[in-house]
């Protein structure tokens, strides 16, 4: 029987804790720091709130004291700080890419140069450390839609869409708000097409594709408003066909793993491909070095193979020895957020959330916590994205209906619950077109 520690507090970490806790090989799952729902009604899971998630020395001491057999370093921040290597040096097995390998996420400038070197399909881009030079470059471009991206980690909010030259100028000036993360930034062409996420478990030499998902990033329905950490998700999206996955393997995944190995950065962990399906085929928006959030909440529940077994095989470099089985269900997640997110939602903090308990008795509905805390018997808002509601079933129409019916049972005092009402709209439209 093994003890597992997961670093993080969001819906992704809750989904990981849930899937690990289902393994017969696991005694206890610790989540540091977790949230008000991670350990609710699951006696195998325990939150660790007494330690700062950035305090690696105390985390190492905790691992030794509690006889932790494996640490799943699930978040971008500890991955970028090299927690995987530091834990390994102290004899604590850890799942996630090394600091050098994870540069594919935490340094977009380096990542684009790597992709260029190994001929991976990417948009036209140029990187800058000087605003004047960036503005001079911008003035030479035709008036077009662009993305201005902070090179470093910016909590999922570092990519600003600019629909015209003035918006691009404003976005370049806004890079300062990201501090160190925005000192180097990129100007990229805006790709036209449909966005998706694809995930692979890697062991440095081999990979196993799990499933694709489609996130809805903007805060308002109709794909309007500011970018967020993700407002909802569908898996698997109908747009990602078997042919597209084969193309991704040949043109992206295989050369990626070979290139990383050649650079002395063998990649072990979860690889997240943020892709765009364009008229010229799949283009890479970005790579991330961990599960996405909210994608983890709609993909991890589909694993039929013991997740711990998969992770241990990856750490041994033996993924080629295992066949992973998944169910065939469709899943939709909806992010329940504080009104005002992703801007100022401070007035919603500590407001009571009603109706959550009624969801635990509903069939084919799961709830993953994020910015939420418990105070006695009450649930209180404690962040921007508060929870992720996931429905599962056989068809997208059935699942979507279940999700929104369940969502209607929840409210936050003062009418402060916000969520998108059109998650999975692309697949719904696709199905309608097929019938006509």
C-alpha cells in the first residue's frame, strides 16, 4: 500500500486525487494544500494545509515523515521551479518533467525556438525584450489579428488577443503587468481554425495518447470577453478524428520526444498539446508540462486502467509494456465562477454557496473543487473559479442537458455565481448540421 502526495489546490489536483484514490494499491492520498472539496466525503484523501506549496524543504521533510512513496507534481509553478529534481535528489520518487524539460512550458521564447529547430508546425512569430522594437515590427505588419504572449508563466492569462493594430499596441504595453514573465514576449499571427487539447503520458522514449478535449477559454458565452483559466470543457471533441491524431503523432509527438532527448532534456510526465486545426493541418499553439485544468476533470475519470500503475511504468521508462483502457463516455465540465472573474471578484470571497450537497446524490454527475473552502457545514467562495461540475453519458446532447440541469441547483448568495451557458456548442452545431 502506497502513500501519494499531490501538489496543488485546483480542480485538476482534485481529479488526480480522485483517480489515485480508486487504486487498491494506495493507502492515502495527500493533497497540498487541496481545497474544500478535495477531501470531502472521501476518507482516503487528506488535505495538507499547514505547509506552503512553495516551501520545498518542508515538503521534503513531510514526505520523509509520512513515508510518501510518490509525489505527483501537478502544477506549472513547482514544475518550473525544479521540484521534481529536488525531490528525486532526496530519494522521493516524483512524477512530472524536470525543470529543463518543462522549459517547453515556462519559456515560450525557448519553446518556439525548439519547435522551429525540429520543424514542428507553428504560427509565424517573433520575440522581443524591447517594446520600441516590438512596436517598430508591428508597424511593418499588415493590420491583422495577432496574439501578444508573455514568455513566462502568467496563470493562463499571458496571451492577449489583438484584433487590430491599436489593440496590439495596448497588449504590448500590458506585458509589464506580468512582471518577470512578460520581460520577454512574443508577437504571433492569430491562427484561424478550431482549438483543441491533446494529452500524452511520456516516459522519455515512449508515449501513450490519452484523449483530446476542447476547452472554452473566454469568460462569456459566444466566445466573448477576456481569456480565463478555462470556463468548461468537452471530451472527446468530435473535431479530433483518428486521422488527425495519427498526423499529430507523426508530425508532432514523435519529433518532439526525439528532439527533447537530443537536447539532453528527456521528457517524462504529462505532455499537453494545445493545438489549432487549420486549413493547412494542425498547428501548435503551445505545449504545457502537465494536465490542463479543466481538461483533467473530463479525461481522468475515463481511465479504466489503474492510474498509479501507468505512472509507475512511465517512471521506469516502460510505457511500451502497458495497454491503457478508457471508457467510451462523453463528458462535459462547466466551471462555476465568482461574478467578476477574471477581473475583480473580491466582493464574492466568503459568500456562501448553496446546493452543492444535492449534487452528490445525482447519477453521472461529479464535482471537483477549486477556489472553495469549508467552514463547518458551509461551503464558501474562495477564488475565481470555484468548482467544476462534470456530467457524463453516451451522447453530447444528453450530457450537456444533465450538466446544466445540475448547475441550475447551485447558487451563491447575492446572485454571485457566473458560468457559461454554451459549453460544447461546436459539437452541438456539428450534430445539427449532420442531421440537416
